């Protein structure tokens, strides 16, 4: 039964993970968001107090 011999399968596993770890992350990290977030101003807006008519 060749399935029980781990030598070729372990080499395939190691090579596959090396390919995943060297090629995939740079491609994923090179993508940019389409809508970049805007920096909101730190100015506080003046809010009027809420007048409760029933109190």
C-alpha cells in the first residue's frame, strides 16, 4: 500500500505550504480597499439640549 509511505506525501505537503507561504501573502496584501476611510475632524459639534415637552 503506497498510501502508508509518508515520504513522497510529506515532501508534497512541504512544497505546497512553501508555495502558499511565499506567493499568496504578497498577492493578498497588495490589494487596497476601494473606499479608503476618511479622517474625521476632531471638532465637536454644538448640540442643542432636547426639551422634553411633557416634563
